[in-house]
């Protein structure tokens, strides 16, 4: 829990004028990605060797909140990172008051979710991986040779 408070404090205390997002594992222990908006684009960097549940933490500036630039955007969403594609769990995405995805039985990709806020998504997955990072799907070290 202290890690979550520290992350939220760092995200909200930054003076930059951009929507920021941090992607962490479900236990809130490993940072798996970070991004911020520039113009109408969210530029996101993700680790390449993780598949499993994630938490997306969004931080708006006070100016963005006051201007209502991202109505209905929550600070936290649960999702999944698989093969470099981020998806928000259906229930998590549907809680956003400004957005709904009627009849959607599948998770909503982050790209589709952001379109509701008039943002496009740019993802960069560097070749660098986090050694020893465990995936939630198999519980094994994803860097182990089989």
C-alpha cells in the first residue's frame, strides 16, 4: 500500500502539463510501463517480457481536471498486458462515466478506450526486459530457459 501512495504522489506532484499513466503489476510492486500525453497522443513505453494482470494508474494535472479535458477518467483501471497489448477489464472500463461499451463481452484495448477521450496511442516496447520478472499466467520466471 505504501508503494501505491508513493506512485500516486509522484504522478500527481509532477509539474509537467500532461496526462500521465503508469502501468504496474497486480501487486503494485513492479513498474511495467510509463507514458504521458503530448498533443493528442499518449506515448507509452512498456516492458516486453510480461504477460498477465496489470493496474493502470492515470494522473491528470489540476488544469486538465479544471478544464474537463478527460471527463469520467478514473485514477485506476484493472487490465491485462499480453503480447505488448494493454486491455482494460470490461468492468473496469465500463465504470468510466463518460464511456460505455454496450454489448462488449471482451476486454477493451487501451487504444479503443483512449479514443473516447480523443487520444491516440503510441506504444514503444524496447528490447530491454526486466530480469526475473514473473508473469501471473504461469507463475514462472519469464526469462528462464525451458
